C-alpha cells in the first residue's frame, strides 16, 4: 500500500493529467483550473503536517487537506455531471479524493482526542521562599 505522502502527490498529478485532456475552452478551463488548484494543496499540506510544530499546527494543516480534498470531490462531481462519458477517468479520482478525505477526517479526530487526553503531572514546590507549580506532559 502506498503511503499517504505518495498518494496525495499522485492524486495531484492524476488530476493534472485529467485536466490536460479536457477540451480547451473557457468553460472547461475555469473548472480545470479549480480542480488543479484544490488538488495540489492536498499533498502540499499533508507534507507540511508531517513537520508540524505542535498538535494544533498538525490539526490546522490537516483541516486544509480536508477542505481541499472535499473541494476536489465537488469539482469531480461537476465534471461527471456535464461529461458522463468521462466516468471511467473521473470515478477513480473521485474515489481517491473521498478516501483521502476520510483518512484526513479520521486523523483529525484522533489528533484531537489524543491532545484532549494528555495527562498533566503537577509538581508543586514546598519551599516557602519560592512557591511554584510545574506542569509536565
């Protein structure tokens, strides 16, 4: 099974290849540009999430992945509606976008749950001169 970094990158490339085969017209160009614009950040933000500085940063980057994957599904559905004969090309892209979306949503839920369940250990100094409390994760 491919890792998510490869899958998200391949998804963007596959969307680009799909759009490159569309007729060159104002109508198709507008939609193709939208699909290309939203499929690229799926991989870019997933990669960025792997270098997140905190759980909140990780979740925020994955939220962008979620939004862009969902938008990709939307544009693919529109293409399917206006060009049903392209179904053999669109369905695998839509399936991949939906799977990436589901994986991302599950990852966000897990990250939130893990972050909320952190146990803080309190250490309190007993010195009368310097009373203090430390929290360690």
